[in-house]
């Protein structure tokens, strides 16, 4: 499958299979990381350079799985509030997205401390970096959502008027984030968390 081809429902199974086959040979093998100038991810001027290599480890794999499970848990607890978003709800959604995207970044070998220093609460950066390294989740509406939310800490206790001007209805946000979590699960191969069926039926 062409890695530059946009993800669609038709080519998604082939993409997942291709990535799993690639990563199966990288369990303990360092891999080189391309120059940041070639992609859309932009480092802040006060941060360090990209890591020279990514190395998949069992520890990172376990942490990645925990992040994905936490994302599912936070998503369930960030209960919908109808068609009127509020700041705290948007802040919670930012947490869910960051947890989900970091599950991918950790799985392919990024250091958690490096991510904290260089990405922080900017989930648009997290999405760009994840897509540059094989996630392949590129709906334009989701890119816009992460750009508007970043840095998501600004939505905590935000004025009601700011949340009311947010251009996504809550049901749209819910749908996009659900798609992202399902895609992260497919790409990483992590199992659903225990009790997921019960959570999703609430």
C-alpha cells in the first residue's frame, strides 16, 4: 500500500496489516527518524531536536497499552452534554485525544519525557507527529478539531461564551474522537480494556 495514500474505509484494512507487518520486525531494533523539515510537525523554538532514533521496547509497549485504556476510560467519563459544548467538556476531550495519540507515539518508540517536553498540551502537534510516523489518521475535520483545541489546557474553566463559539457540536466531537480511538486500537493492536462492552452500552 502507498503510505502517502489518504486513509479510506476501503484501504484501511490493508494499511493496518502493512503497518503491523512492518512493526513486527522492529521490536528491539532502532530506526532512524526523518528530518522534521519534511513534515508538518513543527517544534517550538525553545525545544530540543527530534530524537535521532526510535526504539520499540516492552516497557513502552506496556505504557502505550495503558494510555489507550486510559483514553477509553476518560472518553466514557467525559459524558456528552448535548449540543452545547462547555470549556470543561472540551478540556476533557483534549485529554482523551492526547492519551490516544500518545499510545501510538509510545508504541513506535518515542520517549514519554521527550513528548512531554516537545508536545505538551498541543494535540495538533501530537497528531502531526503521529501521522508522520505511521498512524495514518487524517480526516480534515479531526485536524481542525485538534488545532482549535490546542493547547487544550486553555479550555479548563474557560468562559462560557468561548465554548459556545466552538464550531463543532458535541455529537460531532463524540463521533470524531470515537473514530480516532478505534483507529489507534487497530493500528497498535491493543485489546479493548476490560469491561469495555459495559462502558460502551451505558
